[in-house]
């Protein structure tokens, strides 16, 4: 055995590697822009605070156990080395010891389970909510419906493609910014009803300690009560396909007055939107509007250049559907295509957006049909 | 007991055939063990390359190398290949090599089935890998393939994925049947159950787990196949099914599967630690009972993977408590290993280094597992990099380190040569630093809120991701050193004694090094 | 390999165990449904009509809010609405709610409504005597129809539940189910005679126990 132990290279190798390691992490640290976040956020709800303290209690219990266990181990490693000429002992069992180290961990576990159970009970109590919001996951965006206020909108990622593709500088809220954040009142119990339109998603805001799966066909519940006004950001937590990493969640928490003003403003905007469906739209107006809609709703699959992804999502550029078959084109946008990822957008967008996006697809990327599809056309087809 | 291993003395036996047919037609447990080990190493490298694609993309925020759809295929394939292609076959390879030697049997119980169960694998993985080249790409729904992402929304190649998983399952089940039959029927006279080496014990329990859950996995993917092609609705709410049912069925397989990948590791460590501590394993019987109770508990904890799907409160509580309970037998094992080292005479050859690395890092993985068991806290951890850190800690410095430790430990027996100890030590320290550099920062980015399986991330996660990527490359390339060490050891080196480790015990050290093609034609007697 | 016999027994037992576990995997599917029925897991509710028992006492002192959510799944383009977003009922009281659907597409389609109740603990207390979700709906292009839900809230509903949410998600199942020939009966999705619809105006969402029994006798 001793011939194998001429291994002075072990410690030497270790030293060398550790030096390199520290040097490289120091390098990384010095170039760091954003804050270093090391731990779970304490959050802004009672629940998130109890979850945080649970997390810390368990963490410290683990640290204490680790110190004891590894302490004994490293003590043995240093003091019971063969190179020190020690003779091995011969003990190899003890029922008493086995019982002790079965029972003590059990007691520790019971100690952990008690506060965990209390917090869990509280998390499951969704009764007496003042605001009810239905959250629906879509590939790859969120829809928020305020059940009592008749407010209903989609929330899409707004980070420009140039930033994602490293052609523009990334901002602080990179990938965590949306066009329409969920607005919630502070100090009121808000109940979330979660479901999904397609695959399983998971709605998560770390600052609220709320994470719940959105499952197609089923409804899940969660609740929160925010203590502090502010903007809180999270992301979809369940793999939901290609753009799983690109469907953030942003919540803006407001005090009561601001919230009431926001609700009122939403109602006005809704009426304005309804009115705009009645006006005459020009091709140029529809194209501008359509490009916006296309980039939020269609570009993820069909791509901004209309080329699609071969084998997965068909191209629109030059396709017979987008250049000739107008009725078919309107039909597929409104009603989707069964058995594919093409959803029925008729239920997601209003007539203006639908008309604009179809017009855009029929005229962009050299499709140049010159045809206009008006909001009125759409309304007629939808039978409204 | 006498050496009874000179092949030329064994009447009626002959050496291996020559050329490639030796490997294709072989029914010899040592040949098949070797095939399994090389196959799993090849898969380890392929899966590792995929991990490096992932880590390269995540080196910086933004999309640089790959597009999200390919990124998802990489995460999925990396998981599938590492679980079914690297870790499981490696353990089966070790079982093939060592179980007959350890129980004093001449070969596995069913040598021809043994050949078949290996040779299915290359075809299964060739099929799985070929999906990457198919239209629509390979599986992109994660190795857990949750419906409906893996059914209604899956790429067309999902059918090939299903067939290849079926083949892997059949291979594993045949391997498990073989192991059980060998252990139950072919032990040398006098080797009672409670005298079996721990590697044999842990594999016996693992094999029963395989028999219990691989068929359930086969059932789940059969249901998927029927949903996709034959109009059933097991997992489609529109037809009266339930996507959550998929998760229950999958994790009913999946959680025991986790222990399938770690129990044999416990066995290997339970051999190496006493050998290099020159002291008998502390608490042999309690090790056996702990292994059995972990296996039994593994059937009643599956829903802790699903705390956020909306289980009823009672369900959450039940699965939280049962999961926490697993910490007890696992703790017993760690305490036993440490008591074995305590007051031993420890030396630090490469297998022991990897074993110590295993104990420390696996325990860290165990701690994060305990944290994940706490259901309210799991609402924050679930599906973040904290989980990624957790299971990589139990699988890489856990399962993989134990396999590497086992390989170093038994290489002298397999090849008849000592490996290069100096390089072995280098391999350990590089791997140790690489592993921690890769996976430790993932705890932080997970707690800070980075979801798993995303190709691009917010800026506050950038620094730790960069460190993890550097660590990933360090760990990955260190394994090429392992390849070199193994090849060097196969080709030559210092001649190994029959029992190259002073403190080693067991029948495998009573045969010559390298182990002759046929061993224990006459069973040894154990008293 | 002198003695193959012990292997044969072992192997056949293990193969049987394997097959058994394969079947057990499939057996878990109905077991799961039973489990869901008992625990209300996932907010799943029974998909067969609740058979009325005599002797529901209406609890006039307690009010429970029942919310209705109407969703459509991915490729489903029907317009789907409940006549009321939420109503208040006394436990035990038989209540009727009407839902409307329109098929705005250019083809005949078949739909299946999938119910889900939240909180899941309350699922088993929502007793549906009649529901459009027990059947499939077929609609011609442009057609619309009213669909009926008759339910009561079990007076046993635990006190801490004051709101029950009933969500319906419409799935397009046209492709999995061939369009049948009952085209001449548009709007008859259930055995409920269209004439009786007039008995229920939107103002009288709530009807008495006695009334229903009478109506029930009619079909």
C-alpha cells in the first residue's frame, strides 16, 4: 500500500486549483454589474415572511448537523490517518448508538414539521378574499381576468429581440418586463384562480411566496395579501415549451386610491377600444397596429420575418394561405387549427387586433396582396 | 480459503473468443460488465457534451449559441441520457462484474439474457439520439415529459422516444431479474443473506425496485402512445383524462428511480470506506435495514415532486412528513460511514478520496433534499435552480462519484494493473473543484429566483451562471483525464496483487488479478 | 449451471411480478379517479349526475357564493358565457344556471365541457343533478345554444368555505369524435325540453325544491 502513498501531488494539486479558482471568481466578481443575490427573498407578504423564516430555520439546523457530522469526519481524517501510524480500532456495531442516531433526527424532524404545518395551513386558507383574479397561462403569455371588475387583458414580454440577441444593451429588467402588468391593491386579500389554455404553466412571484401550477381543464387556487406597494417580478416556473423562459410575470401593487383610479382607467380604455372598432381603418394604420400584434402573439412561432421554423411552425411569407386564400386565412387565425400549436385567436383578441394582424400578414414580407381586412369584416364573421 | 482461479486448471472451460464476435455473442459476466461500463462512459460523455451546450448557452444572458427549441432538446436529452444511459448502465455493469465475484458464483444466473439486455441498449440510444435529426427535433419536454407538453404538443419524434424508453425499460428489467436470480440462487455455500457484501445487498434491493417501477413507467409511456396515436384520453382533460394523473404515475416510477440510482452507490461506498479505514464497516445490519427502509419509503413520497399542482392540504402534509422521514435512514447511513472512519487507520488513495467526496457532497444534497421536503418552503424552491443544484449534488458527486470510486477500486482486479495514482489524485481534485464550482452557485441562483429549464435569464443571475459554466467545463474536461487513466491502466502499468488494497475484504480479492475469464467454477466455502 | 430449476422458479415469479406491475400501472388510472372522487383532488367532480335523495333541508341562514368561470382550451373558438358571473345560494337549494355557446367557425364542431371546482375540498359538496358537461355538444357553423346546469350545494359544506368556484373549460373534440347525424336537433344537448326554459327567467335563478321535482317528472 505504501508505494501508492507517494502521492504528495494531491495536496499540491489542490492548492494550485484553489488558487486558480479564487483568482477566477475574483475576476468574475469585479466585473459584476447586478447585485449578488444569495438567498430567498423575504418578500412582502405575511406568508412569504413565514416561508423565509422556515427556510432559514431549516437551513441553520442543517448547518449545525453538518458542522457536527463533518467535524467528526474531518477530525478522524486528520487524527486517524494511517500515515500517523495509528492502529485501527475494531469496534463495528452498537445498537444503542444506532437507536440514538435514529431517534434524535426523528425529534428534530418533528420540530421542523410543526411550524411547516402551520404555514401550510395558512397558505391553503383562501376564504374571504376581496379581489378575485383568474390567471390563465398561454404559450407564452399570461391572461388576467378580474372577475368582479370586468377587466381582462394579456400580459406579454416586452424585452426587445435585439436585447435577447445581444445586439442592444440589456436593461435592468431584462426578461422581467411586460406590456400589461397585473395590478393589485395593497392590504387586501387577493385570490388567484389558475388555469391554462394549453400546457401546464406555473405562476410564481417569489416576493409573495406564491407558486401554483396552471393546468389545462382544471382550476387551482392561491392567495396573497401584499403589505407594500411596489413592482414585483417573477417567471413561469413549469417548462411549457419553446418560450418558457420568456413569459415573465409582473405585479404592480398599489394603494387603494391608485388601484381604484387604475380600475376606472381600464374601464375607459375598454370603451375607447370598442369605439375604435367602428372607425374606418387605412392599410397603413392596420399595418402598424398589425405589426405590434404580430410581434407579441405570432412571432414566437412564425418568426418576425414570417419564415416560421421548418418542421415545427409553417412560414407565412409567400404561403398560399397568406397570399391567396383570404377566407381560410381569417378562419385559421380566428379558429385555430386543431391538433397543432395554432390557437384560436378569435377568443383572445378584439376585432381591431385581429383585422390588423391578418392585414399585416397579407402584406408584410413581400406578400403584398394589397388587401385590407377590416374590424367590421371580423365582427361580421364572428356574428357580433 | 484457497485461490482456485487459474483458468488453465479449470477443466472444460476456455478463454474468450477473438475479435468483435467475442463482444457480440459473449455470455460472460465480465465481458458484459465491461461492455456496460464502456457504454455508460460513452453515454456519460455524450450527455456531458449536451450539458456543456447548456452551460455554454447559459454562460451569459442573451441567446448566443442555440435557440430555445434546441436548448429544450438539450436539457431533455441530457437528463434522459444521464439517467438511463450513464448512471443506470454503469451500475448494471458494476453488478455484472462484481456480484458473481462477491457471492462466489461462476457467472450471472441467465447469461444469454444478460447479453440481450446489454445489446438492446445501443439500439435504444441510437434511436433516441436519432430523434435529434428528425423533423421537428427530438424530445423537448424535459426528462420528466409532463403531459400535455409531451402528448398533444410534442414533436412527431415522440413516438421514437417512447419506443426507445420501452427498450431501455425492458433492458433494465431483464438486468434486474438476472441480478435477483443470481443473488438468490447462486451464492456460495455458507453465504447467508446477512453475510452478503453490502454492494450485493443494495443491488438486490435496487433490483426489486426496478421490477416494481420500470413496468409502471412502461405503462405510462404506453398510455402516452395511446393518447397520441389511438385517440384515448388518459392525460387529456378534454376526453375525461387528467394531466395531473400523468405526474402521479410518472413520479410513482420516478421517485423509486431516484433511489435506483443511489442505493448501489451506498453499497460501493460501504466497501471502500472500510477498506481504506482498515476497519470493519460500522453497523452492517443497520445499513441493510436502512437501505430496505429507504426503498420502502420511496413508494410513498412521490407527490413531493408535485407540491405545487394543487394537492389537497392532507395530501401535502402526508407527503411532506413521509419525505422528511427518509432523512432518518439516510442519516443512519452517513453516521455509519463516519463511525467506520472514526478511529480507523485511514489512507487516501483515489477510491477513498472519491468516497469521502461522496459522503460530504451527497450529505449536502441530502440537506437540500430535506429543505425541499418542507412543503411551504418548496413553493419557493420548486422548479428553480435550487432543485437543479439538489439533484445534481446527489447524482453527480453522489451516484457518479461512487461509480468512479468503484472503478478505481476494482480497476486493479479488472485489468491486473494499478492505475496511475498520481493522475487519479489529480482527477479527484479537478472533479471535486469542478463539481462544486458548477453546482454550488446553483443553490444561490435558485433561491434568488431563477427557474430551471430556461435558455436565457435575467441579469441578476449572470455572475453565478458564469461561475457554474466555468465549473461545468472544468468538470467535463477532467473526465477526459479519467478516460486516459483507464486506458493507461488497461494497457499496462504496475502489476496488481490479487488483493491490492491492504484493508479489503471479500471474495473478489481471492481471485487472481486480472480476474480470470472464468472464476468460481467450484464455489468457495464461506464459514 | 448445473441446476436450472431454482432460476426457472425465480425468473417466472419475477416475470409475473413485472407483468403485474405493468397492469398495476393501468389499474392506477381508475384508482386515481376513485381517489379524486373521495378527496376532490384537483377539483375534479363526478361526471355523472347526482341522484337526488329526499330530505335536503334548505339552510336559509347561510349563504354561499358560487362563481362560474368559462374558459376555452387552445383550439376552441366558441364563445362561451355563463348568464351570471356569480350567484348567492342557500345550501340545499336547487339552482339553475344557464350557459350560452356560439360556434363562430365555418365548420360543424363538437365540444366537451370539463368542470373543475375550487377549493378542491368543496368539490364533493357541489351536487350537479343536471349538467351540460355530462354530454358532448355539437353545433353547426354559426349556431348557438343555451345549456343548463342544475345543482345544489350540500348543506354539509364545511363552514369555512364561503365561496365555491365552478370552472368549465370547453375542449374541441371534433377531430377525435366523428360528427354524427343529429344535425336536425340543434340545441338539444340534453333531455331538458326547450319549452320549460321559459319557466326560468334570469331573474328567477333560484327555484324551489318542489318545482324541480315537478319538472323532473316531466322528462
